[in-house]
C-alpha cells in the first residue's frame, strides 16, 4: 500500500522553536547577547525569558516542525 510523500522538516524552524507539553511553541528572544548597555534593565531582563508563539503562528509552524 503506497502512501503519499511525507513533508520534510524545515530545519531552521526546528532549531529555533521548541514544542512545550501543552502544545505551544517557545523560542529564545533576540537581541540579548551583546551591546545591551544602551538598553534599560527591564529590556535586558525580559529578553532572558522565553517567548511564546501566538496561536495562529503555532498552527502554521507545527506542520513544518
């Protein structure tokens, strides 16, 4: 019984996004590695936390991960 071809994993997306237990996707926020002296402490602190992808984007990207 022949099945149709599988969809390939989008490697760049799979390295950026991690799937959580509840099904949402998380990612590391950008801009927190260097040259942060110009930013406020609040901005630097908030970049340490993971970001959560919105529901619409999650549904779209789950199919390629």
